[in-house]
């Protein structure tokens, strides 16, 4: 395309000629909205329209877009050190971030392994567990996960996610996984029995704590998860806690782990890790896991790495984001959002078109009642997406489930507007 042609076309028109978007059937996709800048809770398109980012741009923005504190830190870092190989080298941003993060996690988390995103953080966690048992020369090769879970789109992460239309083309290439239901007071005895029956083969149990995001914001109790984790510990089954979504304040506490008494062996982070500014993944682990790779036998090494492992800019952004998370102001914002969500939940849950409404911390989900039941592919999804976008609100419904997951800086006036438009949509659809 020539520069003259580019000058006569809008950004959206140029996009349509060259881009393949994620999770999008491009044949009949909606025309993408071209965003040219963002600030705080707002996105601005090329026509000057403003949108409230009610979903933190796919769950990643914590403190608002283009936050000056993070921007200043990254700006200073790029003038000092932009990138260096992390095999055989180290740098201040990586060490500082690891120290900060470990100080906030359960005490058994002692080592940090850097990757690029949530999927790769889970991949590394799975490889740590599988190779742990291989290094011990023990045949524990099975993996257990929850039904309907989602852990990413790379092959290992897909394997431990629930089988669905998303994974169907690849099912023949995914490794076998033992699936169990989310724990309840009623089914815990049966779940424990299932685990005990195969514990001598189970390398690990991978799970999203408290909230299964992509499954439609399905929520379950901390007490029941604690009981299940306690049983896994007694059966010598390693636990991988995927906090890619739930970490950094989303559940009302720093981490979902802070709602639990039991401790996982491995934890995974991404999304809000950098405040949403750039990609970064982290996998943390216990001393027991780490020590299993210490050997004079080089074949017991964890052979995994990425070109941009521990990128100094991403580590700097994450460290700055943690600084902001720990401020009294941010904690007050999180508490405020939790309270206002709870109040709106009570107001809306009895509406005739609401099948279910649920909340965990700053995450509020509302399930529309439909004749066909709950489905990610419900046609209501596009109607609701267009409705809210036309009202100046970015929502991305999970089929007939909508959710509010705002940046912590959102003001009450904007929350009220989102709530009011949800009530308006309930009267129409």
C-alpha cells in the first residue's frame, strides 16, 4: 500500500486489509474500532469518541491506561538498559521484581522463573512438575484440572484447559488430563476419592482459584478449595495455582492465595502483572520444586527459555505496578469497587432476565436468562457488545454472561453509568 493510499484511508480501513484478529471469525466480523489513545479508564477512537474500559482491556489494566508513574519508570529504564539475554546474565529490574513479588506471596514460594505471558507461565509450571518426577525417576505423569478451566492457548495450556469448541481441532494432539468438578460441600468426599484412586500417578493439579474467568466467571468457595488442596497435599500431588487472572487485587485481596490457608507449590502470573502495559509472565515455585533440578547431571536442567525472558522494561513496569498496588489509595479504590459491586448485585439479582449474578472482589458477573441456556456462542453476545459500545462502554460478553472488571482508578460516576446501562440492556434483551 502506498503512503498516498494510507493517507486517504482510516485506521480501521487499513486494518481490514492486513490484520487477522484474535478470537474472531474474520468472514463476518464486526468492524474493529480504531483506538488512538487511552488515559485512565478511557479509550478514545479515531473519531474522537470516548469509551469507559469496563473490562480493563481483556483483564490486564490495573491502575488505568498510560499511568504516568509506570510510564516514567519505563522511560528511564529504556535509556539505561532495554534488553539483555537472561541466560548467564541478570539485571536490577528482574531481581527487584522477584524480591517484591516473593515478599507478597505465600512463604513457600522461593524462586521466580520469567516468561512472556500467561500461557507460557502455565507451560513452565507444567514442565516443572512433570520433570520433577522424571528427575526423581518416578512415573507420575497424569495431570488433573477442573472441568471448564482455561489456562491459555499454547498446547500444554490447552491440554489442561477444558475440552471445548476452542480446542476441538487440536484434541488429538493434546495430552490426557483427568478432569474433576469444582468443589462443593456436597461433592468433596467424591472428589477426594477420585484423587486418592490415582494419586500415585498424578504429577500435579492445575486450577484457577476462586474464579474461572473464560468459563463465564464461574465462582466457587475458598473453604472448599482449601479442603481440596489439603487433600492433594496429603496425597503428594503438586498444586499449580494459576493466578494469571485473579492476581494483583482482582479478588479483593492481593492474590486469591490470600483467601486460602493452604499453599500451592507453584503459582503463575501475567495479565495485570505489569499493570497491563506490556507482556510478561512469571512462574514461582517452592524450594522443593527448585531443588529437584539441582544436579551434576546436566540432563536434570529445566531446558526452557524465551528470547525476551525477564525483559528489563517489562520487569520495570511490573515493579512500578506493584508499587501502585500497595499504596493506600489503590487499596481504598479496590475496597470501594467491591462495595459498590455488592450493592448493585443486590439490586439486580432478582431481575426477571437475570439467571444468575455473582461477585468475587472487583469481579462482577451477570448471566442473562435465555431460552437456549448458557453458551459462549449465544447470539446475545453481539447484541450486548454493540449495545454497550454504542453507549460508550467497552464490554466483551462471554456469550450471555457480561462482567465488570474495571481499572482500580474508575470513578463512582462511571461505575453508576455502567450499572445504569446494564439495567437498560436488561429491559431490552
